[in-house]
C-alpha cells in the first residue's frame, strides 16, 4: 500500500475563515500573514482539489493536516476552534484517497473535545490521529500540559504526528525567506524528539509518534548523547517513526544507517510534490530491508 502521511490542502471553508480574520494568521486574497514570518504569496493551484487528486492517483492514502506554523492551535479558544472546526469538516469530507490528522486548541486543553473529534465519522471514515506542533512538545512542561491529549490518543491506539510550529523569531530584519524552514523548524523538531524520549515516553508507553522533517536530524546526534551520559546508538524506540519531508538522499541515508528502516522514498512537504527514488546505494537498501523495519515513513512501503 502506498501512503503519504504529510500533505496540506487548504479547503474552501478553511480559506474563508482565514480571510475573515483581521489579525494573523490571516489571508488577504492569497497573501498569507502570520506572526513571525514575512508575508507569503500562496499559489492557489497548490490547493486545487482536482489537481491534487490527479497527483495523488498512485496513493492508497494521503493524510492532510492543519498547517501548524500558522499558529492556529495556540489562538484563544474562541478564535482557534472555528478555524479548526472548518478544517475538520472539510477534511473529513475529502474524497479518497484522502485521510486527515485531527487538530486541537492548545490555549485551553480540552481532551473531551479532542475525543469527540477523533470519534467523529464521515462516510465511515475518521481521523488517523492527532497532529501537534513541535513547539508544544519541546520540553517537560509542554509534554505535561498536553499529556491529557496524548492519553486520549493512547486510549484509542491512535498515533501522534509532530509537525513544526510557529517561528516568531524568523521575523527579524534581514532574515532570508528560507530561514524559518531551515533554522527554527529544524530546531523545534530536534527538541521535540529528545523531549519525548526524556519526558514523554515513560508517561505514554504505548503511544506511537511520527516526527516529520526527520525530527530535525535529531537521531544523528546519538554519539554526542552517549558521550554526555544518555543512551546512544542501538537504543531505538519501536514506537517512533520518521517522515522525510523535504530531505533527500544524503540525510535519508544517514538516518537509515542510524536507525534502520523499511520505508524510504524521498518526499516533500510541498503539497504538489511526488516522491522520486532518492538514489540510495545497495548497502543502504539492504539496511532498509533487514534492520529495524518500519522506522521511516513516506510514500512507498518498499522498493520492490
């Protein structure tokens, strides 16, 4: 089965809610304004349903999610929930092969409302799990705050998808347009990976967690971790998974050699991207096939 766990598709109701807003995050036509990043011109073709269906024609499942860098989850509840509800309603109504990650308000934690969302069905389909921004999970305090939400997932045996969150520091004068994706997003994912290992796993022993963006390449720091008193190489959590996002063969190859995987094809978090073979060598493919399977998630489950 061919699966993509990381797509974004802005549906009409979601776009309308952003256009009605007068404060960030908001859309002025197709110009996106957020707290922390320069105004960005969204290409409407990237969110055209017919075009996306054509690009997803080879997929058995394509999971869409709320765009966490917008900061919607952290808005006050009276602002956050209308946008999330619009996203939920449209996401559940998307045709096959689409599925969706649920979202939730984080300024006022409501596990009951999350449970209601996860139990909602449309035409027999429901949410695959919950997406949370990495900014919420990058330390012990953040994980403690969202623990009731993670308990809801564990009770239903549903996974958590960790995605980069807002990057308000990227609004500094002179910062280039690529800065948020390359610096704060990576740092957020790196911190979330180690925070979950240090503080989250003991509290949520059965929770499956998928980190986008190769967790900011955090697994590659296992040697430094071991040298500073932590558990290093060979210590692999069977309940954690990685999604490749916009990384290519060099990063993917390094992660393979660190963790071992059975699922690897270079992908992208761009909504229109297809996933080419990353060109890994025979040794890497051998590691994928025989070492610690099912660790790296993207678009294809095998090369065969």
